């Protein structure tokens, strides 16, 4: 789908002019390589616990 086709489809669906839709900057969403190679976001709570300062050790 070209940018012009996308703008026309959005304009038809929303009732806005193609000019206004074009100025809003809609783009097709695509998965980039950074999403495919990204590691999951996790927290190692054991490591966090080791770095904490304890004011009153038990």
C-alpha cells in the first residue's frame, strides 16, 4: 500500500480531508529488526537485593 492509498483510506474512514490526514503523518506499521532481536525485559531481584544498602542489619 502506498502512502497516498493509506491517506485516502484513512480520509474515507474518518471523514477528514486527504490533505489533513497527510499532515497528521500516518504511516504503515512494520516490525523492525530491533523488535525481533530484542531481549525480554526482566529484573534479577537477587542482584537488586545484593546492591541495596541495609541500615539496620538483622
